C-alpha cells in the first residue's frame, strides 16, 4: 500500500484516523502498531514476519545493551545486533546481486552457474533496518535509554508513515512522544496541509515528468539525440526530487496528524552551490545517518587529508550500495564520493571563489549526471546515455525528436517543477508575514483572513487535481520498491 493510492486515501487513512482518535490513550500505541502491520502486510503479505523479527531482535538487544551498559558484555550485544540487522539486510537485498555476479565469472574457472530462486526484496527493509541500527547504537552510546515496553518500541520501528520510504527517524527525536503525546488542532491542520502538498508534488509533478523520463530512458541508443537525452535527464532530475520530497512531506504530515513531530528531510537541494551543500539538503535523515554512524566513527575529517578523502569515498560507496544492489548504484556513490573529496582539496577552494551562478550550474550538472547513472539499467546504458548528452548521440532525430515529447502540458509541469525546486513558497510566506506585521493594526486581521483563504483555495485546487490525476491514470510508479 502506498500513500498515493485510492485504497490508502479513501479507505485505510480515514478509518485509521477515526479509530485512533476513538481509542483510549493507553491503547493508542497498540492500535498504531496493529495498523502499521496491516499497512505493511497489505503489500508484502508474509514478509511482515521480517518486520516482526526486526522488532523482536532490536527490542531484545536494546534491553541487553542497556542492562550491561559500560561493560564489554554490552559491546558484545551491540555486535550481535549489528550483525543480525546487516545479515537480514544483506540476505534479502544483495543475495541476488552476489549470485548474478558469481555466475558471470564462474565459467572462467570452468564451473557451472548457480540457479537459485530469486529472493524477494521486502519493501522498506533498508529504512527500518537503518532506523533499528541507529537505536541500538544510541543505546550503547548512552544517548538514550532502552524502551522497555515492546508495544512502544514496535510502534517506533514500524510506524506506517515512515515505514516504507523514510525518513529515518532517530528514537531520541520522538522518545517523549512515543510515551505520551497529543494532537492539537494546529498539529492536525499543519500535518494535513503538509500531507496534501506532498501528494500534489507526487501526483502533479513527479508522476507527470516520470512518464517522459521512462520513455526517453527506454529509447535505443541509435534513436537517442542530444536534445532527447537532456530532456530525459532533466525530467528524471525533477521526478526523483518531487517523488522523494513529496513522499517525505506526506510521511511527516501523517506523523504530525498522529502527534509525532519528524524532522524535515529535504531542504531545497537544487539551490545548492556545491556537492557538499547538496548532501546537507538532500535526504537529510539518510545523509546524517551515514555521517553520525559511519563517517565520524571512521575518523571523519579529524584524520590526515588522504584518510579523510578515503573516508568520504568509502561512506558514499556504501551509500550507493544502500540504494540498491546494482553496479550503477555503486558507481553513483563513488561518483559523489569523488566530488565530495575533491571539494576538500585546493580545487574546492577555487570553486568557492567562483560566482554563485557558476557554482550553481556546476552543482546541478554533477547532480544531473549522477542521476543518469542512478536511473539507467546498466553501466553500458549509462555510458551511451551520457555520450548522447555530451553531443555524441547516434540518433538523427527523424524517428524521435524533442517536439514529440515536449508538449505544452509537459512544459507547464517542468516549469512548475523548476520553480518549486527553489524556496518560492517560503519566500511568499515570509512576504505574507511581513505584510501582515507591518500593515496597519486595523488591517491585520482582514489580511490574515485573505491570505488564509488564498491558501485554502490553492490547497483545494491541488487536492482536486491530484485526485483527478489519480483517478484518470493507472501510472503511479513506486520508486522505493528497490530501496
């Protein structure tokens, strides 16, 4: 079940909200745990057992680590928790990848290939595994105390707003709210607003440009022109941002409707002036997870420059691998790691001296090239696609050309995507607040009413258009299924 589906929007969510607010305070976490397991089992069926195993293992290890805190025994239980979590993730996510690559080299040694049954990848396993790892490590480091109530812990790890696509929520962020929380009218209103804006991002921009991106990335190399290659790359660059950030907005908004306050996960990454800044703004819960639980323990930037560069490359190699079991993801991670390391050298200091527009173009170019590597099916496909973008296209533009794909509707959607990739909405809100605060006292209340009415009308249009789009099209890609 995904948020942008008829079943979730018109069946699961309304019933879940109604029953949650009717449930007595002491039973709310039990209800949310039950609802989250139903949410997960709806699409994954028996693989909900993997989630239950993760809850049991990390709850037990957390208690044992906490009970023996400060001793070598505690360290041993932490090692057990890390091994069990990573083993679970490795088996389901990387077993097929390992076997495929073994089968490619076994004939060299005269051995026959393996022919195993392909292993299903449970949706969201990377997210809830990393969330569980952050929990046991924080218990070991005495940043938090272990949750002694298994229902409360199960609610934390399986809460359906963040279960299948993040954000990766640290236990410390919501420890108090797991035990006791309430939902004010303001929380519910703001949560609903953020959810609906996120739905609009997903349905009206991400899904729309995704259609063209899918078509262009599937074209044979012989039919691809330079213009088509760039159009596909730009469409995918918009798709992945509005899909990821839209889903995060929906998750954060949903959580707030139930009384949880999750940190923001995207902060307009496409306005970045460097790759370092990009990763401070993109998928913040993931990038900070790698920083706190891998980069800093490796020594961070406290080592020699060479060691710092190696740390960065190693971390982003694993970041790429986290995204999927494919050489494209690995190369994508190394690609970003290379530029992050390079920006710490004298070349980075030279970059800082450049005008802001040049730095912005540099960042967008690197990010877009990276997304091509991320999106393509193989490195051979990536190389041929990047060659077409670089002016070495094989297509003549006779069979396929830009005009065939760049409709007026797509121009509007791309224009809105480019506009909303910048903090335009925040600027409007600041301008609105400034007008209200500096205006005559007698006009302040009417001005507030006008701005609130305009906001309501805009949100109504977004919701209406999103529902129409959902009803009119069966095209609703779920790009997190491989994460």
